[in-house]
C-alpha cells in the first residue's frame, strides 16, 4: 500500500476536496433541507485538517489521546459527516443518504451521543467553541495527572463561524481561553461575510482578529481556499506555544455554484438546476454520493497512520503499567471516573447534623466527595465565598499550571456552563460549575445541551429563593425551580438539610446519563427529624415520607421541598391539633421520584388522599402532582427587598399562615361535599 506522503499529491487532495463538497451538497439536496454553502466552502480546510494534522483512530473514536475536532457551526453538519465517512468512522454512505431523516445517525445538527466521531453537540451558535475551551483545559489537566510523559498530548481543533463569534458565550469563553494560555486549542474562523439575512455587514463590522488578540490569542489571516496558506498557517499554529490560536480564513460560501457568495447558499438546497450546472462545471459525472477509489484510499492511508499512533500509545501505557502497576491503577480509576461503592454512606457521615444553610451542608459534603472522587473538579462564577464549592487542599488552575482542581471562571456564567460541558465530554473529570440560582437564566442553553447530550455535568446553584432577602427581586428566583425541572433529563434537587445534600451529591457523582442541578439555601434550615428506623436509601428515591400521620392513614399529604419542608413539619403540628392526620413528604427531586415504580410512588402519595404542595415559587406546574382538587401554596409574583423573616410573613409562608390556608381549603372542600 502506498504511503500517505506518496498519495498526498496536489491533484488527489484537490479531488478529495471536490468529493467532500459534492457529498455535502448531495446530502442536503436529498433531504430537501439543510445548509450546503458552508460545507462547500470549508472543504479545503477540513481536508487539510483530517489529512495532515488531526490525530485519530476511526476504529476507536474514544481513544483518549485523539485530537478533538469541534464543528462549532453545527449547521454545516454535512461537512462533518462527509469527513467522518471518508476518515473511516462507522458512518456509511447510506447514513449520509439518510441525512436529517427519522432515526438516522446524521441528524440536522451534530449530536455527540448519536454519531461516532462527533465530539460535542453543536447547533446553538457559540456553544461549540465554548465547549472546546473546556475540552482543551481538561486535556491540560489530564496531562498533569498522567502516569508518564507524553501520555496526554491531544489538541482541540475546530471551525467556527460569524454566527458563533457574534454570540456572547463565545466571547466569554475566548477570554477565559486566552487567560489560561490554552496553546492546545486551534480554531479556524470561517469569515465568509454571509449570514441568513445577507452580508454580515448588516450587523457585524468589528475586527475579529484584533478582538481575539486582545483576549490573548495568536492569530493568522489566510485565504481559506489556498492550500499552501492553509497548511502554512496550520503548521505555525500547531508549533506556536503559550496561546490559543485563531486562523481567520476568507472563504466563498457555495463556492463554484451559481449561488456562490449569496445568503441563498446558506440555509437551503442548491436546487436541481444549480446542482446540475455545478456538477458540469466540476466535470463530476458520477452518481450522487460517489466517492472515488483513490480518494477513499487516501483517507484509508491516513487512518492507518492514526491506528499506528494509537498502537504505539497503547504500548507505552502497557509499559508504564508493567513498571508501576499502582500508578497505572490510579490513572485507570481517574479515567473511568470511579466512585467508591460506599460513597453515599461516606457522604451521609460527613453531612452536618445541625441547623445550617444547605449551601453550607453541600459544601461540607462536597469536600468529602472530592476526597473520595479525584475526578471531581470545577469552580464558580466569582462566587466561591457564597457557593461554598472551592475544593480545599487543591490549588486553582492557571496559565501553565493545571494540576489543581479548582477553576476560577470569573463572572462568565454563559461560558462556565459550556466549559463544564466540554469537561464532561473529556475523559477523567466529573465537572461542576456554581453560581446563584437566579443566574441559571444565563446558563439555560448549556444545561439544556447537557441534558440533550447525556452529559454528566453538575450545576450547583445557591441563594435558591426569595429568602435571599435584602438584595431584592433581581436576585430572587421564583420561576427557576420549574424552568429547570421542565428540561427533559435534568435531575433537579432542592435538598432540605445536610442528609438530603448527601443524597444529591451521591446521585450527581454516580449518574452518567445527564446533568444534575442543585438548588441550595442561603438561610439556615433545620435538621429534619428522622427516627432510628429511618432508612437513608429512601432519600435516593426523589421523595419520601419524613413524618407520617399518627393513628392510621393520612387525611392529607403535605409535599414540600427545601426550606418549605421545615415549614410543613411545623404546620403539621397545628393541623394535627385540629383533628387532621397529616403526612409530610419531602420531595428533593421530582424527576427521580417519577422514575420509581408505581408501588413506591403510591406508598408515598396514596391515591385519593388530598395533597398540598408547599414551595415558595410558581404554582401552576404543581397541579400535575396535587391534581385539580389539590392545593398549591406558592408564590406567583416576584420577591422583595426585605429581611427573610419579613418576606416569609408577608408572602404567607409562616407555619401558622400555611396551616390556616390549609384549614380554610379543607373547610371549603367539606362544605362542597
């Protein structure tokens, strides 16, 4: 078989570029939807990356020391799918023909859990390049933990668009990347001057390269269709140390077609007439979805190089393991993100058994978790004194120093969420980010993508309610509990005390198929009463009976979360004194509870027993749990600037007011019976 160098003639490389362009356009045309122009324009760059620089083994897409390729402009997905097919990944021509179809491995925008070789889910602009910053940082951190030199040398390459760089999340992430000096991060900026509305000059006239230089990036300017310029810039960028790199490439969207340089090439198929004319101009007389044998052979040769690099890497690891089995075992456990079998018991033992804020309890539990789970790493958006998430005994990472476990994200919530997701996609780490719950508004896109992509991301939010107090309604969440609960695959925990914080952290560290969100109080909360016979396992079920009715079946069930569980327990005493038989249920995670079997759910919330939900936030979604005849005690307005105790009284959440509200509801129901 000829060597890769022998095959890399200008003629064959150009043929490969044309193959990619036509494959991408064919996929969009067959689907009758999609974005052909950008894949056509970026084929020169993508071919250069995959043939000359990207280190990969298509037979093992999860090889730890592979280079990552992130297509931040996910609308150009047919470029990525075409490249993965040619590179030898498990993505067939038939898969390309099923672009954007039901159940296919080639969805409209790349999804990391769907398609082999896709490194992150992209589409919402700005997220991909921001994920890449988290990936590049995690790789730097892994390198410091590796059992030998050059075990982790991976880079992160990517392509972003005008749209990516107009989104604020990319600016935040780029600033952080420059601050950290991530020289293993290399991105092309596709400067094609076209957006959906027309020329980008309509709304975008800044000097992007100057902006990135101000962030601390090294930059290059090239013609994105000139192979000599592409390869020269790539070579220089790979060799350049101490800074992340941005290569601004001027390209022609829809190159070669009658729609070249027009917004009409962006978001719609070229059309039968334009496709025919374009193919004729290329002298491409093949059927659709055709790959010439010599082009396939070129990429097969490149794949063999990657397989050989992978094999050599594995040999090195085997030698390390043989020389020092203990060190290799520590490494293996880190990469697997192992958690001890007795994690929950350890965290329960660490939880404070006194009246403190759940942010404090969570912080104490987290310290024990960090000692037991070396993969845990993360930080806050400049709020460590408030969120209590700084891992003690470990430094923060900084430029050139990546051995620590703490990350100072600065006041960059958008980027923090995307960064955490990028880390979650990298071997070895279970990452977290933290800020105030009200600022989850800034992070909702990243939390949604974490859920969509099955990422093990952890988001720790404190100051969880109007009880934040004097800061006022701008900082007081009310709709946020349900805003986050309503995202599919998010598990939202609002613990009531230290024991429930332990359950939340155990769940977050053991769960591998989606993000876990915690909402923690600023104010002190009481320790819930639990008898000697209490089984802590029930706290892992999402909702459980804290205190049951005495003397028979309950006449009403009070369901509460977080700070309202203590209120419900006090209200129970008042209601019991008036003849009710009250059961109090704590529901730290409704999503986990919903996943329990029918028998358990019925044992906690018996059918036919009137239900009352108590939570100091919006009320409407609770109706799905309490039913039309149930009662929801919540708050459907904003907060107020006042001490927490005044807010509790004025908003009707003191135990006596809650008991009176329930009593009035019960009396009204009895009168109608």
